[in-house]
C-alpha cells in the first residue's frame, strides 16, 4: 500500500441506512439466542446470504461462520493480508437443565448478569418445536459451576419442554424512537435510538453484514478493496469459546488483521450518540497498537479530524462525523483472545445502554436503587451504528499498515531538530 493510498479521502457513502438495513437491524437484534443456541440467528444469516451475490460461506468444526467475497469475480483485491470483521452470535440467556414437573424447570444462565435481576423476572422459553412459553423466575437452582441456575414456574403445564431448550428475558417489542442523545453536540440534539432485546452483539453483527454488502458492491463495480471477510462466532458470553476454537485451529490466516466488533457499556466519557468507539483495550489487555492506530487513521480520514479536540482547538471545531477512542475497561472482548493467539487484532464497539439488559445498573451496583432491579431492552444510537458501518467500509476500502505515528515522528524530527 502506498502512502498516497493511505492518505486519500474516503468515500463515506455507506450511509444513510436503507429500509432493508433497518429491517435487518431490528429483526436480528430481536431474534432469540443464547450461548450454544445460536441456531435462530444462523437461520437469519442464511436468509440474508441467500439474497446476496458473490459472497461465500465457510463453517469451522465449532459452528463459527466465515463470510468472504468470491475471489473469482470482481476487481482484484489490494495487496496484503485479509481484513476480518468479527462479531458473536449469542447473548446472555437461559438453557433448560432439568424438568422438575409439568410447569417447573431449572435453567442455567449463560452470561454475566447480577443476581439481583433474577427473582420475579419474566422469561420466554423457546422450544425446539418453535413454541414460545412464558414463565417467571422463582429463585436459585442447585447448579453453581460452570453456570448458576435458576428455578422457573411456567405459566401453564406442558410436556413439550426438553432439556436443551433455551429462554430469554420477556421484553417489549423492538422499536426506534427519537430522543435526546447524551453524546450529542450540541447536547440538546436529538436522534434515533434503537431499543431491542439484544444489541450485544447482534447490532455489531448487522453492521458487519451491511458493511460487507457495501464493500462487495464496490468491488463488483471495479473498485479495489481489501480481501475483507466476516467471522461470526458462537458462545462468546461464556468465555469466548467460539473465538478460542477458531484461533486454536487457525481458522483465520495467521497474517489476518482482525477488527472485533462489540457493544460496550456506555459511560459519561463514552456516551451513546458520541459515535463508534475505536477501542484501544479492555479490562484484560491492550490491543495491537499498529492496527488500532490504522483503524483510528481511517476514522480520522472520514471525520476530517481526531476523536477529541486538542487543547489548542475550540469545541466547535469537533468534526460533524463523530467517533471516539477509548479503553472501555468495563468488560473483555474477543480481540484479547485473538491477540493472545498471536493475531494482529483490535476492536470497534458501539456505546450501549442497559448492558446485558440490566436497567439501572449503576444504581444496582452502588446499592442506591430503591426498588428491585429489573431487566430492560438494550439500546444504541442509530447514528453510532451508521458510523460503525461507515468505519468498516472505510477499513475494507483502504486500511493503512499503521496509524502513521512513525512517519509523523520522523517529520517532526526533520522539521524541528535544529532547535536542539
């Protein structure tokens, strides 16, 4: 890749979102899923792939899915290793472990949610036969390892539940509403917010699919793009199991440049509406500096400036296309797995409200809540989602080798060494 290529302005025509994009976003984030029970999400992905041209699916022995562009059609790929966008297909949920009686079952919970949210919570049990049965969590079960379990009374007696069926929280239907955005500039700006069952990680998964469609279309029109691929993993919520399996097996080429996609709990300094986040690390590791810098460079080229204004700038000089660069140490993500196995990896995430469906989480953690914590729909800003698509399309078009810090340091030395 030449310096001229890595510095050229990017075409940000990835947005606005189409009606089909919005339908896919609402549909997939509303699809029931849990670690080890991702089959309904996979069915939706199969349906999406069936409407595409020039994309190839490949599965590994663990059920992870790779989507790539057919090398036999379209423009030649840019020189260099493949670029991967990765996202996981599961979300915290329940799995039936024991059937106690005609309307009483014991379910393990696969994912990280505070115990306070379970007693009295409503769930929906999804049977292998495709039925949806309501129930209520009544208390703790007997299991403690590897997952805790909870007892549930179903709304009606049934003989159709079997061990291995799974359940999700009972939540209102998904919707997009317009409301003030915490990360807006100016602060009173309003924007669209998606409220849905499972943004984590299905919203990022949809962003990867939408970006892949855009990149594939550009290539079909004769534009040079990277060999860009999507890797969709299983069982992330119980310890990155799918990502570990893919990494151990070398399912991705060892020279692959991996951009893990996530939905991460929003904080005051990483607000919803502030744009997609180039995540430099998580609570267990710091990601590959050169790749993180390269992704940040793409964001700078789209925005026309850095994520935050410098001390010599006014706030009004902040770019209109917003993005953020943060550590996001509230949790861990698959980028740490890939780095541990020797891959060049980093992360881009969406700031997320009601992380893991825990409404009022800050108050619950602090013990300042005055009522029992209850689950709620996760939510993201549509603007942040659209920004993630823009950023991924930019990375698929032209991802530089580094963020260019080395070149800037050399130039600074040549320009200023005379003062020494």
